[in-house]
């Protein structure tokens, strides 16, 4: 079964600083990958998804970007963080399109001060 | 547009009580998938169930049961004889489906925080 690793688990960054959150997947090949954000007290919002290496789709306009340099690696980045970027970021994958449910990582909690 | 509504923000029950978490969804798709996830304090989302739009059979898994009613666009979740370990945030989610495939893009409700007191 799939295992998703995210790091760092917790991050405190000043406004205007860069960001890099990493997600790696084990136990599957050619997965669809997703970044979700959960703001405090709110549901989960899909930010990006990827169906393959170098293929990124953005769901909402924002200060963040994503990249997929390898099949099982998904990176969330920002050049300059905003206060509104604070939240809990979850990486998810599905094995193949049609495989069913998403598997989620442990999450990365970002606080921007 | 697709939307999932979980009207109950917080529910508090005493251990051994039954509790039902409501979920109402909106979609124009004729084929879609519905999910329930549990988010314990650790933060990771734990998959509980998936149901496709053509399968309206209710499902029971131990103390958990799900009632899918297409006529009312609802997919409610009941925990029987609740336990303290059931305390968590529960999310209902909707995914569009193309053909028989699940695109994997989930639209989540706002979540219901369930507190089970001993």
C-alpha cells in the first residue's frame, strides 16, 4: 500500500521568506499527486494536482507553486510567503486514476509570522 | 458547481450514545464518488469509506454505518455506541468521475468536530 512522507512536519517562517515543502510517495508508481491546504477551522482546499512528471494543474490562484521533478516527488514552494499562507498542508496520492480513495500524508503545519 | 455541506460544525455526545453526522452534496455530474475521512488530532486524514453514485446500498462496518440517499443528495454517517477514540474531525468529500475513473480531485465539506465524552 502507498505511504506518503511529508517534511518538514512543522515550520515557522517570517513573511517574505521562501518556502519549500516536500512530499514523497512509496509503494506505487505513476500516482496522481495532490496538495491540499487546511486553514484553521476550515475544510480542505485543493491547491495543485499532478498526473505526471512536470505536469502541474493549479486549482486556485495564489502565492504558491508546485513542481514534480520525479514520479513520486511533489514539492510545494513559494518565493515570498504571506501571512495568509499559514495553514496545514496535506499531500495526497492515488495509485492510478480510477483506483479510488486518496491516501494522505501526515501533513506540514506552516505558520507565517 | 460541486459543493459539500456539513451543517454540523461541532457535536458533543457522551460515550455509548449513537451519533449521526450529516452530509449534503451538490453536483451536476451523473457519475461521482462520495467519501468520508476521519482526522484525529494528529492531523492525518484517514479514509473511511468510498461510495459511487450508482451504488445506493447502505453500508455497515462495525460501529460505523453510512446512509446514501441520492434523492436527497445526502450521505450521512452514523457511529453506534460512540467511544472516546471516535473523537475527531470528520470530513465528507465529493469527487467528480469521468467514465468509470475517479479523477481524484476531492471537494471537501467544512468538517464536523465530534467530541465523545467519557
